[in-house]
C-alpha cells in the first residue's frame, strides 16, 4: 500500500511542536475585546503565579472604553515589573493607586 508516513517527501510534525512560521505572541496580554454589556475586557496570556496573586496583580482588567483599558493594562504591567525587580517605577507593589484614566 501507499503509506504516506514511509514516503521521504513527507515530513511528520509532532503535535507538540509549533507550526512552521509560528511565533509566540509578545506581551503579557491577549487581544482586548468588547463584551455584550459594552465594556472592554482583556485577560493575560498566562495564569498568574502564586506570588503575583499575593501581590495583588490582576488576571483580567475591565473598563468602559479602550483608552481606560489600555491605561489599566499599563498600570498592571508596571506593578508586574516592580514585583519582578525589573527597572520601572520605583516603590513597592501596591503604592500609587489606580491610573488617572480610571477616573470618571
């Protein structure tokens, strides 16, 4: 019989390997989207670690419009950078309060 696995012109790809030409998306966040109740929502690409949860980082951010959502995402990125010890805003996690864009 004609077995495609035994033909040399066919290369078998393991199901655990990424597809050719696929690159892992950059950044911590998935694509923001608008929900049925007309609010904007965005989730992280990966779950939070226990340390990040204890520090008060958020897995999901929700806002009334896209600019406010982007401001919340940046605020969470700053908190995550401070927690990781990377250069960013100085001070412990939790100081400073929410960004100005969340004010009505």
